[in-house]
C-alpha cells in the first residue's frame, strides 16, 4: 500500500513553489541540511592560473589573497548566522588557525 504524501506545509513550501519547474520530488527528514562544496576545477594548474589572472592576483601574492578570501567568507557566514538569529557556524580547526603573517 502506497502512502499518499501531502503537499509541504512547512517552511519549504515557498521554496518549492518558487522552484516548482525544477522540483521533481520532496524529501522529508532531518531539520537541517549541511552543504559542502569544493572548487575542484582550481586543482588543475591551467584553470587555477586562469582564475588568478582574471582576479588579477600574482602568484607571489596568492597566499595573502587566499587568506583574505577565506576570512571574508568566514565573516560573511557569521554575519548571516547572526542575522538569522542562528548560532555561529562551527568551523574545522584548520579554518580557525588561519594566520595572516
């Protein structure tokens, strides 16, 4: 016997309604979703060099560029969490140990 699913009646409903053309199904379960991303393309030397060229970053300035970009991303995540009245994101130890010198 198949269970009939009712349309979502929670916070996801506006999102599903907005993206109805792209939604093929709805999953129910945990109340949080953790997304992780990578920039795998930047692992290829030619792509990385092109990216740095477009961003006007010299190879000798890459370390400072990467550290600054990481700090901006972390600060933005903290501001978003604070604005949404959520606890600040938990970062890995590696991300917290960033030094700028």
